[in-house]
C-alpha cells in the first residue's frame, strides 16, 4: 500500500459495532475497505476459495444453493482450533491481497480498512493508526445471541476464539466505546474524523 496515503485500521471484537462505526465514517465520504465484505466475496459460488473449502471440509460446508454454509462452518471452526487455522490458511492471503488492491485504488483524504482480527493479522503493521471499537463481553454476548441467534455457549466459543478485549486495546491508537447509545459513538466518529483529516493534510 502507498505509504503517502493515511491508512486507518478499524477493528473490534465480534458484536462490538465495527460495521456501525464504519457506516458513520462512510457517511462522511471516507472510503471503507471492509475485509468482512471481501471475505464473503472470495467464497462466492464457483470461486477457487470455495472449491478449496469443499475439498478440505467436505460437502457439509456447502449449502443447498451452492453457497458457503456459514452456520455449519462456524460450528466446525469454533469447536476446533486446527480446523479454524485451516480455514484461515485458505482465506486470509486472498483477503489481504484484495484489501491491498482496494485500498490502493480508494479515493479520499484517508482510507479506513476494517479488519476484525487485526491483533492477529500482519495487516496491522501497514496501518498508520488503529481504531478499536470497544465494548464489554456482556454486550458482545447480548448482541450475538440477539442478532445472530447464536446459543450462549456458541457465542462464548466465538468470542474466546478471538483476541481478548485487553489484547485489542493494547494495539489501539484510538478507541470508540460502544456499550451505550449510538449518538456517543457517532459523536466520537466526528471528532476522530477531524483529527484524521489533520493527519492526512499534514502529509
């Protein structure tokens, strides 16, 4: 990625509100490169990654319509670290390559790159600043069970498979708390946007 550009890495645990915060920045005309979106694109029907997943995990990984069976894959990989690592080995290089291409092509004063597993990813070394959307584990559990209809046990497994809250905060340059109402997060985005514009202009 072009280091003359300002790259902001946005991260946070599952259910912390990364998409909400990214949408607020997008509303301010900031280019968003979302690796969650890319992850869905690289496993589209007939994509090489989906074929490889089927070879490794079997037909149970594929839904009746030929798409990736996400719920089944969650069940598999969050119950077995080795299986999760196999899936990451298939997906992560493809996701990183696509994200780099999109970031290089993006317009605007700065580019925001959403990487849920930033703490674990080598992509963090490419960021000028890392913004963490933070909330309590209790909020994560509540959102996962309500939004994704996961059982409490599965929600715990998913959260435990990711970097801890403390680990995410350890790499943060900036933090947006997202346990409360949305206006608090929205106001924090506006303030950070002004700060990032200053940093971008200084370049």
